[in-house]
C-alpha cells in the first residue's frame, strides 16, 4: 500500500470507512458463503473503484483463507487495490476471538497467525487493527501494541460511562488509549454513524435525512468521522434467519454509491491509517473504569456473556476449553493453534 508518511489533505472534514468481513459469521450457513461473496464482497471492491473512494477493509486470517478457496479473484483484486493505496487492509487476527475472555498467549498467537496469513496472501503487514466485536479492556492495549500502530474502537460506550470526566471533543479526532503498561493511538468508530449508514443503504432512511445528521456532527466539531465501521454482509444479502430482517427492495450498492458521492460534497475520504496523522496525542484516555473494566459495543444487551460460554453446561464446556488450551500452549506448530 503506497502511502506517504504525511498525506496532503485539505481543511475539509475527513471521512473514513471500515467494512468488517467475516465468513465465520454464525448467522450465515456454509452453503450461503458463495452467495454472500457475490452479493456483498465483490460489489464493495467494484464501488471502491468506480467512485475512487478510499476504504478500509477488515477481515480475519480465517476469512482470507476461506476467500482463497471460494473466490481467489477477490484476493487478487484486494491485493491490487491495497498496493494502489485505494484500500487499506485492517487486521483482526486469525480468528475473531474476544480478547479479554481468553488467555494472554491465545491473544498473542491469534495475532501472530493472522499476520502470517496477511503476509502470505496479500504480501502486507497491516498497521491498524480492529478490536473484535469492539470489546475493550486495558490489557488489549498492551497486546495490540506489540503488533500494530493503532487500534479501532467504538467511541459511544466509553464516552457514556466516562461522561462526567470526558469532553465530547475527545471524540472529534483520534486520541490515545491507555493500557496497563503502555499506550496506543485509537481510531474511533461510531455505532450511531454506522447504524444510520446501514439504514440509509437499506432504504430505511432517506439520503436527505442522513446528510442532515452528518451536517450536525460536523457543526458540533467532529472533523474525522467514521462513516461506516461494521458488517459488510448486511448489504444486498440477508441470511434469512431473523424475523426482523427488512426486505431487499433495491440494489443497496447503488444507495451506497449515492452516499459516497454525496459525502464528497462535504469532505474527503482517507484511509484509517492516514487519519492517524491527526491524532491528538495530548489526549490519553482510560476507556474503562472500575465499574466497567470491560467495554462492549452498541446497546447494553451486548454484554460480555454474549460471547462467553455461559448457561447450562457452561462450566463443563469451559473446562474442556481450558484443557484444550493446556495441551496446546507449549506447542509451536501453527496447525495445533489454528
């Protein structure tokens, strides 16, 4: 990826995108993978090229391996766009594990294996990582600092639990996240912004209303806006497993194209790593606190137990998991760890 150390930009607001790709998504059956790749994955690359919009694409090593078998052309196109500087590949490890609930060594191995896959298939080492499911603990800062220049994490919940101490202006630009022993730059994501993007792309909101919201954010002082930072598989595809799914009434990628082009009248798109140059290094934040030592994304229903082995038989299953870890932790071969 060809990026100057200091990208020349204007004084316009800056926008950035992070599309999250996950072919291990539990809502998608194995026999639907080719369909979702055709309807969601390839169209993203096409719209990036046709609108010349800089875009971040986050995917795990496992998803890359799946794509290499099911859609090797996607890998080829992604590699070309990455080298051209139009796309930035964002890391998330080999699997989309929830870091704070697994041992330290599992976290480290997950990143090491993921980086090897990025290198093998794309010939790159990502600079930026996306915290899986936007679950944060201070220990994650220390782990990710070993491998990356920055992390991406949601602004909304850290701000809500620290509202008595934080100013909203802390979210206007990238800042610094404190860990236990170290610190790392943090590129904010925003669940309000990505949900409104989804609603507009899927025809549940009008483009006019969406742009009015963007104008309000800009007027407040937000100069670096995470326009989208969530699932790719929700566009032009529905897994058909939820009664709440809205129908696909139009080509949603056409709607996304309209959003991209309209936003370019307000500001310019940068890659996530390019936004790092605007980080306010004077703002070093404790995202968590004693009441909320671990933070999750979006609504309170996304508690840590959502991803933990809990409920009936949970103790037994966790025991099996820990036994598996004990038998693996001293092994060096990557196959055992995968």
